[in-house]
């Protein structure tokens, strides 16, 4: 027997209609008559405007893909002679005989150093820290622009908050024909990025990055002229490059003074550091002298050599960056 009895608050004859589904939606697959249409239609038989817009967008994408395919097929026909169909007036405006073609001895083959050109622009990509601008690369870039048709671009990585305006324009103004990449022989892309050491790549699939400004400078200079065939001269060039970066830039005041004496002695015997020809040793030592601030206290032979380097005409971008 229950302890408490409560009268019912509602009658026992009330019927509740329970739903058979949670939500009811209109049928988007409406039928016209007894046959099902091939298009998605609304209940009134009209095509959804969103579907129409999607179909129009798909048609536009397919049209652009066919145009791109035709352009690639046309470019593939010129792989053996990639510049055969270019306007001679454009080629003559992009390349002209200058210092680099007369002073730098020997010729280099881009196909041998960078691999065969299969219709795509061979792009050298360099990551550099804006806190340590690579002065030697600016000089070598200027020399490369006089030897080849170079497409130069500068970008800023998201790891860097801001970059001074002079670093954004350090490779010069944007080329008027930059939209036509097939007109150029070489791409030079500089990315300002928070990296501990300078990094360079030109083939993501086939190589690991080259690190260090000295090593990258060695590679880029080989695009201008081969290393000396004489092992003693080649060793001398490498020695001066290492001395410039490890003693002039990173060394103590005593080490810097010793390098200045060695430079003065070598330049007393020849106009350039390694004999009578301009070389990578001159580029590296000049830029490292500027970076270390030792140029103003250099001996007489070094001062004369500094003026000779400035008369070359490719060191202006490096010098302007430090002013």
C-alpha cells in the first residue's frame, strides 16, 4: 500500500503524436512528372543558382587549363633552343657587353653547373638574415646581371617582423619584363628570413642547401668564371675568402690588423689579390673590409686597391647598404 496517493493532473485519455524524425527538410531531388531530371532542381523545378555559378566557375577553370596546356606544349618545342623564338630587340636590351665579360676570364656553362634547362627558369633561392646582409652576394648579383639575363626578386618571410626599405630594393628595381619568365636565363630570389646562416638552394629535389656566405659566394662566382686551373692559385683564392670571413669579420682587432698587413703586402706585388686578374678573393675581402669598418684605416696599397674595386662599378650596392 503506497504511503501517499496523489490525484492525476491530466486525464488518462490524452493522445500524444510522437514525430517519426527529428528534422524535416524539403526534397532537393524533386521530380517533374514521372521522370527524374538530370540536374539538381528546387521543388518548383528551377535550377539552383549556386549550382549554375559552380558550373560556370568549372568551365572557366577548364578553359584556363587548356590555355596553360597549349602554352606549355609550345614552350616544350623550344627546349633545344629556348631563345630561338625571342625577339632580338628584347634580347639585346637585356644583355650588353660590360666589365664582367671582359675582366673575368673564361666562360661557364649553366647547363653543367645547374643542370639542363627543360623550359623552366632555373631559380637560385637564397635565405638571408636582415641583421647580417650578405654584401658579397649583392656584388655577385650585379656581376651576374651583366653576364646573364637575370630575373631578380626580393621577399620577406613571416619570421621577420620588418625589413628596412634599402634591403627590399637591394637587388634593384623590378624588371619591366618580369611577367615573361621565358625571357630570362637565371632567377635570383632573395628571401629575408630569420636564419642563423645564409642558405642557398636552386634544386629542391636534387640538393641540400648550401650554408654560409663564403660557400654561397664560391658557388655563384663559378657561374661567372671557372676557378683557376692552377691548384696553387685556386688555393690562394680560397685562403683569402676564408681569411676575409673568419678574421676580418669575426676576428679580434689584432687579427684584423694582421690581415691588413697581409693585404698590403700582397697588393704591393700585383694589382689584384691573386695575380693580375680580378677574382672572388677581391670581392670577399672588399665586402668584409666594409663590414668590419677597417677600410678607413687601411694602408696605402689597400686604399689604392679599394678604389680599383669601386671603379669596377659593381660594389656600389654593397657600399650603399652600409651608409
